[in-house]
C-alpha cells in the first residue's frame, strides 16, 4: 500500500489540478456570457454547484477506502457526478488556455493603439463550449442507457489446419462482469444475459474479473449466470480483480475471498481453469482449450502458461483464455507459445471512445495504455481478441463503447 505521505502529496496535487481546471472553465464562461442579462443567475448557479462539487471531492478523498469496502454505491455515485462535471470543465479549461495563448500572441503582434480591439469571443471559445455541452450530454446518456446497451460483435477467425469437425465452432466470449458495480440492478443486466443465451453458443468463455474486489458482490448473481448454457461447456478464468488485492485485508481474509470466488465460478456452472487445459470434442475432432490465472504487465503475474499446457497435445488448434492482453504480447505473440487464438479482456476500451469501422475510425483513451485494447488483432497466424467488457468499473457508464458480447466463429484459414 502507498505511504501516507505519498497519498497526501497525491491528494494535494489532485486538488490543485481540479482548482486549476475550475478556474479555466469559469474564465471561459465569464468571457462568453458576462454581457448576458441572465449572467448573474448563471454565476450563482455555477459557483453553488462548484462549491458542492469541491466539498464532495474532499469528502471522497477522506472516505474513499471506507466507501470502496462498505458503501460502493456512494463511490459509484461520486464517480458519476465528479467525472461528468470535471471532463466538460477540463475541455473548457483547455480551450481557455488555447484562447489565452492566441490573445497573447495577437497582443504582441498588434500595434498598441489596436490592442483594445482584440475580440473576446472567438470560434475557439464558441466551439469549446459547444463540445463541453456535447460531453455533458454524452456522460448523462452513458450513465443511463449506454451502460446497458449490450452489443453483439460477430467475428470470423481463420485458424490454420482447423479440423473439419471444428469448422464453424462458435465461441461466445464475455469478460469483466464487475458484478459489484451493478448494485443488484438485475433487470437490465438480465436482458444482456438473455442476449448471450439467444446466441446458442457452442462454447461460453468468461475471461476474468467477475467482481470488483469482494466475493459478496457475486452472490446474488449465481443463479442468473448458472442459467446460461453452452453446447460443449462453460469455461472461465480469473482476472486481476478476482484476487481481493485492492483493499486493506489480512491474508486470512484475502484467502477466504479468493476461495469463495473460485467456488462461485463452479456454482455458476463454469469450469474455472487455473493454469489448466481441457479438450473440446466435436464431429470426431478435438480442440485444445487452456486457461491461465491473471498475468498482466504492471499487474499481478500469477498465471503460468507452461503449466497450463503441460502434457497437452499442442499440435491441436489451441485457444487460450488469458485476462490481460499484455500477456499475449509478452508470452504468446511471435510463436513464443503454440496458441492460435487468445481471448482477453481487462481494458474495457476505457468505457468510452468512438468506433466507425466503415470509416476506419477506432479511438479510445485506452490506447494510451494498451496497444491492443479492443477487437481482433493478428500477428502472423496468431490471433488475439480483446473483449471490451460486459460490466463497469470506476465510471458507472459507457460512452461510444457499449458493453460487449462477442461471437467468434472458427473458420479454416
């Protein structure tokens, strides 16, 4: 855990950043609307909201550990409100900085007698406030309808030397349920589960992060996930959030939570693969399916691929379940391991972005951290599919990055 001094310094830095953003956003609003007859009302509302926002932020910094462990509903509400307000204000502050630079350069290049005529409202200001309004609306949509807008992505995956019996095998992948973030909001999520079942999968694979941090989060969902069926079995692995690492606990408490999470996988009908492999038989042919514990660059590195493949017939087409896509890059890609298809999750696509395949547009803040953050990637004859996640973490919404259910169909290369 980080030291107290480091936490205080981080908190002060964050507070300073928030105050700077607030100042820049207000300057933009003041410059644009100060001559409007309703400006006084706007000013009072703005600062009333800002004071509440600031006090709420201080309370959040103080109570975060307790809320995370005992009151996740407070944490989700706080993230929803603060992020939804901060991001548009951050945009306003950024455009105000650009505007200040523009005015400074224009002031330097203008004769003294003409400096008083430098315009205060420009296209930069107008466009900045328009985009801020769009962002605020997008966040509102993402936290209401967007978070439950389950989307099926269908992908054909070419596999070299795929046996005839495996041609057309359909693997339905879900990942990152983070059941604690739904706060037992069963109705909308059950629609997503029904959509999974409507696909009539041959294999159903869950690629980690069943919970946020505690096994209790999954207890009310056992019967709902148990109802999911797949022709040749349901298989799962653990993600970094399934190890109870993200709160202050004794080793005994942490081990009890881990054990219970493993039991819940079984009660849901999943065959939990802990550095293990299984054979899938269909049409007289076989497929090798392996699954490892979490291994991620910058995260827990428990998974052991060598152990998972020990004694396995790796001449068969092989599908690997590995939560973090960086594992594929570090341990599989480039024929480091005899694996044709790896299924991962973890990134969530940062739960926001813009994807327009017809125009070749695929943008997400997740790209700043992960080179391969969503969709199918191919290097040579090896494939990686990164699922954008079924659930939510941190920010309780999705903007342009709908919760994903993937149907991957194996085809002969």
